[in-house]
C-alpha cells in the first residue's frame, strides 16, 4: 500500500462530508478513460460540414417546435 493511500485511509474519518465527496469525485474521475482527440476532430469536421450544407442551402434546418411536434404526436 502506498504512503498516500495509507494517509487517506487513516485520515478519512477526519474529513467532512464535502471533503469525502471531493475525494470520491477525484478518484472516480481518475478512472475515466483517456480523452480521444480523434473523436473531437471527427465531430468538428462533421459540424463544419453540416454548417456548410446549411449555409449553402443544400439542406434545410428544422425548428425545435417542429421536432417537438413530431416527437409528441
């Protein structure tokens, strides 16, 4: 067991609820998979393509009210 982990375990009772929540958040966040920059790049390219299509008139946008009506009816 590392010294850092041992210190956290030994002192966990001295932490407030907010501090415990912060420790839990930090631990869970550290388990997340590394961010894939290629995914961001792909989304950026798709967004740019869609914007160009809208601006050029190649495709027509749909209003939020039209979308809601289709979903609810």
